C-alpha cells in the first residue's frame, strides 16, 4: 500500500480524497490509502480524513506520496518540498509556472528516485480519445483551437499555463510545436483576457491557439482542423466513460508507483510535459515583450 496525503482542498483535492476512499474495484487505485490532508484553512476533517500539518506529512514514514491540488502558483513550492522529503508526487496540471522550474523539479525527482506525475485528465476523456482516432493518419494543413471559459480565481497564472490542457491536446495530436507569435489582450475592468498564440508544427503547418476568459463566458472548445482529405470542425461527442477522469489518472499514478509503466513510456510522457511547459513559457515571453 502507498500512504498518501492531499494538499489543497478545493475541487480537485476533494475529488482526490473521495477517489482514494472509493477506489475503482480491482484497479491499482486500491493500492493508495489516504492518510491525511494539508490545508491552509482550519478544516479539521474532510470526508472523515484528518487534517495534519505540512511538517507531519513530510516526515511520516507511512506517507509515501502527495497529491498537490492547490492553486497553480503554489505548485512549485509544494512539489519541491515533498520531492526533497523523498515522497512521490502527483501534481494537478500545470506542474509549475515556468519551464526552468519544471526542469529543476524533474531533476530533483530523479535524484531522489521518486515518481513525479503531472495529472492530464484532458487526455483521458472519451471525446478526446475519439478525436485522436479521427486525426490519426491524416495530414494537417492548418488548424485552430479556441477555448472560452469563465474568469479564473487569483493564483491560476498566465493563460498559457492555466490552459496547458489545450496545448497538451495540440501537442499530443500534432507533435512538437514552435511559437511564431503571441499576444495577450486584457481588459481588467471587465475581467476579460484573450491570449492568442501562433504555433507551427514540425512540418511548418500553422496552428492558432486562443484562450479567452471572462465571467459568464460558456466553457467551450471550438476546433477547426483542415487536413489534406477533409476538415474537422467538431469534437466528436462520445458517451462519458464508466471510470471517472481523476480515478483514471490515479490508477495511472499508482501504476507508476508500482513499477508497471515502462521507462520508455515514462520518458515519452516527461518529454511531452516539458515540451508543453517550454512552449507555454515562450508564449508568455512573447506576449509580454
Ligand atoms: P480550487 O480553486 O477549487 O482550489 C484550489 C486551492 O484553493 C486549494 O488549495 C484550496 O484549498 C484553495 N481554496 C479553495 N477555496 C478556498 C477557500 N475558500 N479558502 C482558502 N483556500 C481555498 O481549484 P481546483 O479546481 O481544485 O484546482 C486545483 C488544481 O487542479 C489547479 O492546479 C488546477 O489547474 C488543477 N485541475 C483542476 C481540475 C478541475 O476539474 N477542478 C482539472 C484539472 C486540473
């Protein structure tokens, strides 16, 4: 069994506790056992799980892993202290707010011999799995992905990082990307932001990624992918899967802890994650220059 602690009890942290208390039967999630929660608030208990101090979480020998579910800007520090203490870490995306610190954290995890896992539930949805199948074997000419959603709470950072799930889709579908231009429109009086990033695939096909947020904007993704043979303008709808997204992610984390994910697969995942964070970093630099 792997004892675990959940750090940050917002939406994601609450789901992590729920899923460890009710693991998918017969799955590797059954190997994870929640032993406490860490919060800046005085919660005492949540779903029957006791609040413990950060110091206790870091020092207890029966705690082997931490789920970092705080707002994005504090991921870096939280991940770092648990890795330093020799604990495995599952961090909700994005791992950090800079490529440089992501490299440092990965290096630290490797030196400590522990697993560093970044959650990517957007790759686990049935819609995405179907989209990926539709795209496979086609040659992209050009494309765009336009995300809209409500305003984010403070602490979620620059849109290229808070929206890393969309970038991860593009990289997973079309391979490594370079950034040719990026802008950020902001109207702080109305809580409006719009980031536009111009990207290029390895074979010089242009992709545009837009993240637009304002209170009241419906959460939606519009795609337009023009291929040599057809154009795709809708994410194919698929029935919701039977295993929850965070549960699927937890099973994957547990598989890594149990040594059931091959080194080649771990390496592929690491390079995709680091590539996305590097692209996000570049988009931020270009938008702010
Ligand atoms: P959240 O705003 O619900 O919680 C984030 C943090 O805010 C937590 O540490 C929580 O303790 C703190 N918090 C929330 N309410 C608070 C309050 N009233 N007083 C003091 N602290 C409070 O955000 P979230 O949706 O759980 O996101 C957490 C992380 O998970 C983020 O990195 C996000 O990118 C990632 N994530 C979330 C989802 C999702 O569906 N919610 C999906 C994928 C990734």
